[in-house]
């Protein structure tokens, strides 16, 4: 195993959406004298807040928060950039005698801390025009012909990851599934994964979605985003849950009789996302256990 480049211990609070990560992290920070670092890619954008369950009081909270609202432009803040920023922030927090506490549901970003991404950028400009202009389903089929292993790991309609995989292939000439990062942890970590019972998790998801729509202003947030083509493109490319559905509902004239169906679809998509997060985590646990030097707790 590579030696950690930072001597401080870092707590990582992970888990599916609506599992209570933010509240748990704040409580832990109070007990340990910690500061919170965002590990949710969507919560880095200033104009994307309600639908991502960003802590809206992060700027005024008694506990210092980092890496929220760092992007005020609709740019792609990739996992390599995230990892570089995390290392600087963690080092700064530790240098002041505080405990770094990472919290968020972007498990791919968290995984990158232990398995640094390879150096191939995967620029979509490397994809030939005839491939770039295909439908996402056709792009997935094309990827399957190149690398069936990686294609099997990606949903056929996941535009971002399909394009990313194709970009890696056309830029490097290597199959994306063969560009496997190696275990190189930058610090000693205590990973805490929150896993409430499924029925409780789903109740939280359903209730939170209702609140976001009816009382927190999610529809207005999406409407404002959709008036800016660059932000709209980012939201659609990243596939943030609910944003595209709300945009379509707004464009249809906001028919009141279709609002319950809209809410129901977002709730179902969020529950499905929570399932995928748990599946990803089970795989990640196996990788960390194989490394044998990471403390893990499941609550």
C-alpha cells in the first residue's frame, strides 16, 4: 500500500440520498471539533440547491463548511479537480487543529480519494462527429461493441457516463474498463456509511420531494436555470434527478393535474438512485476490505 501523504485522520460520512448524512456530520463535528467538507458534486454549483438538498445555511452555520457553492458558472468540475481541492482543504483544516469531516452522496468522488483517477482526460472532442451525433442508446450500443464490460456497468440512457467512456476510448485507445485506478489513500480514514431501513429511507425520500416541490421553491429554481441555455445543458448532461422532469413540466404549461405524476416520478427515480448508491457502496466496501487498512462503520 502507498503511504498516506497526509498524517491527519479524516472522517467520511457517506450513504444513500436522504439517509441523514448532513445532520450526522454536524453532530459529529460538534463532538470532535470538526469542519465539514462537501462530497456531493451537485452541491458545488451556486444555482443548484433545492433539488440537491444542499444545506441552505452552510455559510452561516456554527460549524465551518467547505466546497459548497464553489462553481458559479456551468462548468464541468471533474473528479480529478475535486480530489486536488479536497487534499488542500483537508490539510488546511488539520493544520488548524480541526478534524476534517467529508460528507456527501457522490460515492464516485469519494472513491477517487482512495483510487486516484488515471491521467487520461476523456475529452469529448476526441469522439468522432458521426459517433457524437448518435442517440444515447446508439452510443451505448457503439460502446458495447468496443468495451462490453464497461457498457454493462452504465445505464443505456446515462448520457454523461456513456460519452465519458467513449471519450476515454477515442483519446487513449484503451478500453475504459482497463483504465483501472490503483489504491493510493492520501490519508487515514474512518468511513461511516448511513444505511437506514429501506422503508424509513423511502418515507424520507417521498416526504422530502413533496417539501421541495410544494414549499421550498424547487420549481422556481428549475425555471430560472432553464432560462439559461448553458445551465440547462449542464443539468441535463449531469442528469441531476428531477431537474429535467420539472423542466419538461414547466414547458408543458405547468398542468396542475400532472403535478402528482411529476412528484411520483421524481420520488421513484430518487428511490432507484438510492438503490444504486447502496449497490455501489457494497462494491466499494469489498475494495476497501481487500486493502485492509480502512476503518469502516455501517449505521
